[in-house]
C-alpha cells in the first residue's frame, strides 16, 4: 500500500522546484539571461502586480528597481511562500487521488490472485 512516506516527492517536488529557480544566480548564456533575476521579476509581474491597485503597484515596481539582490530574494521568498500555501492543497489532493487509485489496483490485483489460486 502506498502512503505519504513513499509518495512524498509528488507533494514536495513541484514546490521545491519553484522555490529553487528564483534563488539561483543570474547567468548570461547564449545571448539571454537565465536564472534568478528574470524569474524573480516574472513572478513579481505575474503574481503581485495584477493584484494591487495602480499606486501600490507603482510603489512596488519602484522599490524592486532599486532593491539589492538580497531584497529581491526576500520578496521572492514571500511571494513563493504564499504560492506554496495555495498549491499545497492541490498537490495534496492530487497525491491522495493517485494513492487511492494505485492502492485500489493493488488490492484488486491481490484479490484476483487469491481467486485464481482457489
């Protein structure tokens, strides 16, 4: 039977991937910037700015433009923590559904093997 002890990567994997991407250092490779800075900026533009009114959004953008890398990482950490908290129930439900289906399949397989052995 599957339990969360054996199935935890489904729950933690996507959340950990989101967390790590924004904290990586920015690298210039192949004519493009890859890593932390662009990802932090994209998360700010995608998650936070649309939720705020215009004056608050302007203040956040101005602050972000003047922020150090550490300040950007702190803001990204706060944003990603809120996103993680929103996604946890979704991943939990997804993992719970997969475990139920796989456990049902194992029980059904065992019942068929018992019936065939009789």
